[in-house]
């Protein structure tokens, strides 16, 4: 609760998101952030990545998020539908920001845009 108030005051968390943040234990939020930061770092390390490298990075982050979602440390807190959609969108947007033409990559693989994480996702 104190961390949520701090984050709102610091401008890290929008006030309208504070109620949602309180539903999730700090352990879940930190583990999720860690998985996403590792994904970002991996993408930064790729230079003109092949489709195989991109999918390997996506697989790695999705498997990490699967582990976060199942971790009993979070006392039953799990990703709900809205968060699942946001995580999928995050993966897509992060790839795009990293210079990946996501639409073209998925089209070559016959995957719909929303399905980029589906092959590995349990959440």
C-alpha cells in the first residue's frame, strides 16, 4: 500500500491504476517486471534479428511469465484477462520499438497479430 502511494506520488503509477495495483502482491509485480526487463535487454542485444531470434526471445519471455503466473509465492494472485491482453500487447509493442516488423514477421508465419505468444502461453 505504501509503495503504491509512493509510485502514484512519484508519477510512476497513474492514480486510476492504484486500485488495481493493490490487488497484486509486490512479488508478482517485481517478478513480472524482471521478466519484461530481461526481454527488453535481450532485444537490445539483437542486431537485425532473424525471425528465429525474435521468436526465441518471445518464447523466453512467455515461459518466464508462465512461471511468474504459477508461482505460489504470489499467494494465488495471477494474471487476469486484462493483464494477459496487456502482456501480449507489450510483447508486440516492444518488438516494434526494437525495429521488428511484427506484422510482416507474423504474416510470414501465418500467425494472427494477437497470437504472437500463443504457442507458449499458459496465462
